[in-house]
C-alpha cells in the first residue's frame, strides 16, 4: 500500500476538526437547553386540556358535521360516494356468501369448510408446490379446530376483496411508475404519506364518507395495501435490463409490445413479491378495521382486549398468524416457481400440465360439491373444537407470568420510566415551546444540513398551528425512548443473526410471528404484566418495531464482504473489534435503514398506545374516533403524528448523509 500523502493527511485532519467542532456546538446547544429549562420551566408550554379545542379543531368539527348533513342531498354523495360504498359492500358480502355466511336461502355458505379447503389447496398446488399445498390444507383445518372457522373466513373474505381491488389499482399504477420517471417522482411522496399516516387517523374520516361497515374497512385496507403493490411493481419494471429493451426495440417492438412481451414477463417474479406484500398489509389492516365494524377475527380480538381476556385474544391471534403464514408461503412458493420456470423453461410439458390441472381441479370440484350438498362437509365438526383448551392454556400461562414476574416487570418499568422517560418528557414539555423549537432546529442543522433544518422548522411550525404542541412533545419523548430500545435490540440481535446461521434459523420464525400478529393480540398480556401505563405502550411499540430493525441489521451484517472479515481476522482483530470496527461501520446503510423503519413502525403504534394509557396524541386520536365533539382534534392529532414522523426521518437521513460524506472526504488517497 502506498504511503499517505501530506495532502490526504491535511484532509483527514480538517474533517476531524470539523466533526469535533460540531460535537462541541451540539453539546453547547444541549447545555443551553437544560439551563433554559431550569430557568423557564412551565412557561409558554402551549398546554391544551383534554376537552379543550382550538379554532382549527372547531373548524374541522364543523366541516365533518357539514359532510354528515349533506350525505343524502349532495350530488357528490348521491352519484359517486354512495355507489362506491354500495359496490364495496356488495363485493365483500358476495365473497362472504361464498365461503363464510349463510346465503341464497341456505343455512350454510355456498362452499363449506371442505370445499374451501379443497379449492385453496388446489390453488396452492397448481401455482406453488406440494409443501405449500400441505401447509394450506393444515392451516385451513386449524381454523376449524380453533373454533373460529366462520370468523376466519370473514377475515379472509375482506382480505381477498381488498387485495383484488388493491392489485387492480396498484399493478397498473406500478407499471406506469416503472416506465415514467415523472410519474414515479410524483407518486412517491403520496405513497410515503399513505404508509406513514397512522391507520386510526383515516378510519374516522372514512366513516364520514362510507359509514360503518365493510366498505369503510375495505377502503382503509386498500390505503395501506396499495403502496407495496405500486412500489414493488415499479421496481420490477425498472430493473429490466436496458440491453434487453434495446434488443427488442431494434427488432421493431413498439412500447406496448415491449411492455407486454419483455418488461412484464421479466418482472413477473418481482410483481408476485408485490402481491405477497400486498396480502400481508391487507391482512394486518383487516383486523384493525374491526374498530369500524369490519367482520372477522379482528372483532374477536378487540372484544378480548376490552375485557382483558388473554385466552380468547391468543386463540384468535393464533388464527391470524396461521392465516398470514399460509398466504405468505403460498405466494412465496409461486414466486419461486416463476423463477424456476424462467431459468429452466416449463417444469412440466403442456400435456402433463393440462393433466395436472384437470386432476387437481376435478378433486377440488368434488369436494366443493360435497360441501354444497351435505351439512357435515359444510359446517366444521363441533366435537373437533380444541379452542377452549388453547384459551385455558393461554390464560394459565398469563396468570403464571403475572404472578412470577411481577418483581422483575415492576423493576424494569420503574427503571426506564424514572431514569429515562420522565426526565426526557419533563425536558420537552416543561421548556418553552420556542426554546424546544430552536433547539431541535439547531440539532437538525448541526447533525444534518440546512435543508433538514428548514424542513424541521416547517414541521415544528405545523405542530404549533395544529394546536397540539405539548401532546406532540409527550409523544416525541415516548417515541424516541421506544426507538432507542428498538435499535438496542436491533443491533444486538441483528449482529447475532448476521454472524450466526443457527441464530437466524431460530429467531426468524419468532420475528415473523411478531410482524404478522396484530398489536391487539400481544397488548393483552403486556397489559397484564405492566398495567395501563405509558410504559405499556412503549413495550408494545418495541415488540411491533423490533423485528423489522433486527432483520435489516442482520441483512446489512450479512452483506459485508467475507474477504474483508477474513482480512481483519487474520490481522488479529478480536470478535468485538471485528463487529465494532469492521462489520457495523460497513453495514451503516442497513443500520440507518433499520433506525428509520423502526421509527416509522413505532410511530404507527402511537394510536394503539393511546388505548392502553399512553395519552398524548394517541389518546387524542382515539378520543376523536369515539367522541363526536373531539373529531376535529383527533384528525389534527393524526396529522401531528405524520409531521413528527417526517421531521424525525429527515433529520436522521440528513445526519447519515453527512456522516457518509465526511467518511468519504476523510479517506486517504493512495
């Protein structure tokens, strides 16, 4: 290796000096903040009482009342919204009539449990493989064994309807975004907004337009499920090799022919991945939509949460997890099959494929006929219900945990609450609003950039205008504490998974379950352990956000070049040095993405935290959803959560870009 030149040494010294200067400035800003808090504690905090409204909140209330009053007279409702609501209601009702609810004058649905199981298994076999087909059959049968067949089919009906409509909208828009840079730039911030806006925020406004019921639930599910379909489809279209496209153009292919014969076939596997993510998003929303009377397992979980019935919540949550695993594995198997066929040609000859399709669909048709004709094949046998045993076991485990772990849980709660959360919250809420405003903008400038500072100033000004400054600060304190805990878990477990295949094998199914299980399910045992407090909301947010952060950190560690790791090991680096000096710095982008995604996931749990004693913005949204006079305040609180997410995300991205640029400038020239 050539010696470092004097010019390179000067560059490194200059970068180090600038970084040290910014660190001192940052420490000075924080010290001034603490001093200002001590001198001005309690002044200009913009505190707003629980039922107190600002003029903006009253204006929003009046606007919502006007919408209610004009539902049956406004042409927009009469000739547009009402028709959409009718279409969505009938679409969900039709699917329910086919697989879950008595219909067409029959005491049972068109397809009973045997027919649905046969049809779903056939689809899994034809488009996936034998393993996914067996998993599908076992998963569907387990719904009946848990005593939740009808509820599971109601959830599946809503999910399938929302997925079909989401794909009908998302795939064409994704193709457009993949082929048009202008449209891609236009749609990206809209998708960001749809994915960061907390679910509960748009549940209440949707009921203004579509009323309580399946229509509102379907639209709410689509808002959350459409963005993955658009993003991943656009990515698949964009990743098609330019050389392949040029070859098609040289043969005289038009744009439409290039799309139909080149882009779509080559992006097929990626599009199926988008279908997978759309299904997962729709399923997670289909349970939350129970708050607006969506049918299915979500209602069972919600009732259990209201009565702290751990056994019932666990039983229904288990059914939701099984459904998520089945849908995920089937679509993943379909994606792998597409890739195998692309590489090796058809797996079966056309004649063999036709024979397979005929035989499989024939068996499914026979099972469907039996379930249509005979009650025993339509209604799952009651005597096979093991749900009560599952509920009793869950109740027993919960009671044991509460009795045995109360000392530990109280110690953890008191340590984090008194040692971290309370001081931080007091600093944010007790300082004058203008002081906190100035400090946060200064931090954004010092750790990020002038652009990040400007975006931060605009966001904080929006919080002031929304009239929810102090509630926003309380939520900010809880969010940052939860994000810190998420990143501690993310780095520790992510590094372990990234370095150890056995750890990855053990932990990944647990993380998958944590991601797919609805928050309402694990809120019940967490409530039993910690009680209805802010700390309960933080733990629920950590459980929800940590799996994503852990996976992203593990993926970043895994991508570090093995050659670099071997070189550091041969140079005598210890395990700790290897992790801290080589793997984590080289996986910085993955760690940063983990922090960003963890923050977004924590914010998405703010409203759920409002149900279990978190207060602040989460409680404002929940109160606005349930109390007519607070609807405007609830909508403003939801917007405040989005603003907080944008501000924190911009600061984090700017800080990362500055660190990367500094590291690049500081690299010695050879």
